[in-house]
């Protein structure tokens, strides 16, 4: 199944977008998935298809933030987002740390585990800042989670509140990531409790998986200048690319 | 300082061994380090210099294991190593899990944190096995820790029981890893408690750092077939290389 990352077709809508192999599409037809609910081709880490951009994230758009004391929120930030931030930024420093982020997200989403929170911080914070995020990054993070929540709900086809390997693959595809099952299996093994039962993910773990894939894929793309699905690293670059994920993921 | 991974000299004793830049050696002279205590050139992940192989690990060699009920230990395994294994393998299955490994190592070394234990398991277990290790892997792991302990003690020059960034660099060098300071700084940031104090590592954290570097470096080397300090990955390979570290590191 490694052909996901290597085979390309004229259907691709971006230079880095490998097409789905015919076997995958056949499998989809066999499983009765709706053809209209997914793009026909995608790539690792390509931007969301226009189809998904038509579904705005939960609080990502709305009333103006002009009434807020915070000047850092982008215009149009929903008041609920600003309120969630203000509620936890008790010292009004304009920045929140990981525990505060965990509390802030509880009001609009759920209480995420700290591992997921650390990955969110790591991927959304200003790289020049310490381990904290400001209004702009918080708004982007909130909006991203809204989008992921919508995708998650759409691909939880049996409405179990959990998604399995195939639903995860499709949901990630909906986010623009064509991830080979072999790679997904490594990631899913993280949630194997050893009971022999099928591994399924709640939204928290889905976000955790998605962030790891998003982060690593974007790093890979930075080195895959010609978008051919191949990247060359020297030793320092490789270590400097991978280590921050291990450091963030504590 | 990225020249560590890129510049090579005729002094190198292995094809993949970048030499130390002159600036590094000058710095060493300035710091008064003993020239005879370190190899003059090394590389990322090259095998230990003969000098270090002359110092056998704590329990890695010794009496025969012929009296043991376990047939899986290599000939010459020290009885203390076998005893540590037997002590925790209460069901005599011939395998121990992560909690048992933590207990087994407590008798000869110290109680390592579970993160370090998981990395040890991940890097030493048979890749085809579940999350458990047998006598052969346990003996190798014990021996490796003995070697690392000796190196750690040697480079803790001020006998503080902790090592700082420079001592870590030198200790890793002693283990055969020439790691650029920029990479080490990322790794050290993991142990920054935000107090502004100098970051120092105990033996547990030293082992954790060492295992991460050893594991990633060996993966890099597998793709650096010509030992030129450069490796090309396709997307699937990159993800399949990096993800297991994130999965192991829970």
C-alpha cells in the first residue's frame, strides 16, 4: 500500500498530490461509501479541498471582536472564542500556558488530555515564543478544532462516537492527508490496550493522531521542494526535524 | 555548528565519521579537557571506539549462566543479570514487560522513569515481539546501560552527579555520537523547568537522551547507504521511521 505516497496521476489537483490507487476506490465502492462525500484525489498534507472549506468551523467566524479588550484576535473572531481565552488568562498577560489552554478548550470542545494539548501548543504557537500562545494562535487553533470536529462527525459513519482504522483513514483524507494504512496502523497501535478488541479512537485521540500527521507531513513537505513525494535530509536537519516532536510530546 | 554532520577528514576511522572541526578541538583545549580521554574523530552513530570497549560494562561479563534455568541468556552472562531477570519474571514465561523491566533494573542500576523504560523496550526488544523482552535482549540492555553508566561517570567531570550541555556532548561523543550542539539544545530543552537555571541531567535523563539519539541515528544510517551524512526518504518511509518513536514514547 506504499503506492499512496508514490503514484501520481493526471487527476491530481496539486503537484504533491498522489492519486488514490484503483484498488482503494474499488474498496470504497465495495464498502458503499458515498462517492460525493470525498475528493477523488488528494495528497499528503495538501490543503483542504474547497468542498470542506465550505463548512466553516464551529466558532471560527461570526461577530466582530471589536468590543474585546484584546487587540490580538483577528477581525471576525467569535465572541465565544474570545470569552474562552479571557476566562483562563486570569493575569491578563495576553498569553496562556498549557494548563490554561486545556481549561479554555473545555468550554467549547472537551477536556483534552495533556499530550494532545502539548501537541496543539507545539504546532500552533509562535516558534519564537516560549510555551504559550496568544489570541491570534488561539483563534486559529480553535477554528482548526472546529473543522476537525466536523470531519470527525462526518466520518463516524456508524455514529458510535468512535472511529476505527478505516474511518480514521477517510477522516484524515477529508482533512487533506492521504496516509497509507501501514502508517496508520503504527499510529493506531498507540491506542491498543492489548485486549485484542478493535482499536477505536475518540475525538481526543483523533486530534492527537491528526496533529502528529499534520506536523510531520508539513515538515516533510518543507524538504520535498519539488513535491515529488521524496525528501533528502542531512543528519542535522533530520534530527532537528524529528526531535522537537519528541520533546513536545512529553 | 552543523558542520559536525557534514565535514569529513582523512582522519575518520569509518566512512560515516565526520571529523571534529578545529574550533571544537580548540574549545576543548581551552576548557582543559584531557586529549587522551576522547577519540580524535567520530561520527553519528559509529560504533564505540576501541578505547571504550576496553572498559567492560558492570555486569556484562563474568561467570557462566549454565546454572540458570533460562537457556536464553548468552554464554558468560553475569549471574546478577540472570537473577535480576528471574526475580521479576514471576510466571517464568521467559519474558518481562515494562513494569517488570523497571523493577529488574532497580536492583542493578536505579528506578528509571517509565518513559526511559519504554524507550529501552522499544529499542532492545525483538521487533517481531510484542512489548516484552526475553533473556537475550535483557542481557544486551543491561550491558549497554553499564557501558553508558561508565561513560556518564567519566564525563561528569565536576562529580556533581549531573551533567550539563557540554558534558552531555562529550559523553555522547564517548558513546560514538557526534551530535551538533544545536540538536543537543533541542533535546535539553525537554528538561528545562522554566526557572532559568542551567539545565542538568541525571543518569536517567542521560539514558533517555542517549536512547533517542541512538535510535534515530541508527534509523538515519539505514537510509544513508553511502555514509555521506545524507539520507533520502519517501513519504511513507519517513513516517514509518519517525512514528514508532512517538508511539513508543507515551
